[in-house]
C-alpha cells in the first residue's frame, strides 16, 4: 500500500470518524447540560406558585426534577464530556501525524516515511481501542451489554 492509498483508505476515514464522534459527544454533553440548567432553574420559579395547592404545578416540578436527575445520570453513565475530549484528542493527533508526514518533517524525514506513518497512526488508534476495552472491562461495564 502506498502513501496516497494509506491516507485515503485508512488515515482520513479514521480522522473523520474521531471528528464525528467528538462532535456527537460534544453536542450530547451540551444538550444534557442545557436541559439540566433550564429544568433546575424552572423548579424554584414554579415552587413559588405551588403553595396554592395547584397539583399541575406540583406535578410539573416533580417531572422537571426527574428530568434533571435522568439527564445527569445519563451524562455520568455515558461520559459525554470525557468521550468528547478523548475523541477530539485522538482526531487532532491523527491530523498532526498527517501534516507532519505531508510536510516531510521529523519524524518523517527518513528513507521510508510511510512505514513510520503507519506505525504511529496504528499506535494512536490501537491506544484508543485499548482504552475503550479497559473502560468496558471495569466492573459494571459491558456485562451483558453490546
């Protein structure tokens, strides 16, 4: 496999995948935080009207409290912010390797820069896969889940 083929078939799709996953996790993290903040802010406002015994307002307060708890729980479970940062870091590291390779600067200023590129890129991707596997092996993670 030559350099152009490796860039097109392996490196660029990996960069795109990590970019996409980073963006998805950033969006999920931001959305969850917005939901939590808005619902938490509305609760004390509505509480002022609940003193009249309005069951609708009391129900709304309860539902908003549940939404805050569920949103925070999902965020903690799926670790949107942590995943966003990890995926962004990997994407940027892969981009850096691509640019260093294309400009033929260290460590790519050698006789066989393609093999150096392949080794460094595959190491980055492998590290990310290893980190994922270690996360899934933690107690309570991945047991009976796909």
